[in-house]
């Protein structure tokens, strides 16, 4: 169970090219207020692409609709 004053939140990372969410990470929301954008490997595309932060509980492995 998380501590009461815990500032770290779990976030999902969605690929900008394929729209799949493979990676999850934690971030300190107090120090890093903007969205994360990390360059990671996509096994589906077999290359490195930019993954951006979304909420952890979106449902299946789908990107949010804009």
C-alpha cells in the first residue's frame, strides 16, 4: 500500500506512432509537472519512437481519443 504523502504516481507511456501502451513508469508529480516524453523501443514497429505520458487506468492497450 502506498504511503499517505507519497508524491510518486504510476503513469503509462503510449507510442505516438502505433498508439499502443507498453511501458509503465513512476514519476514525482511535485517535481515534474509537465508530461513525460521518452524515446523507447517499440517491438511492434521494431524501432525507437517517442512515448508520451497518459493515465495508468485507460483500459486496454489503447491511446486516448483526442
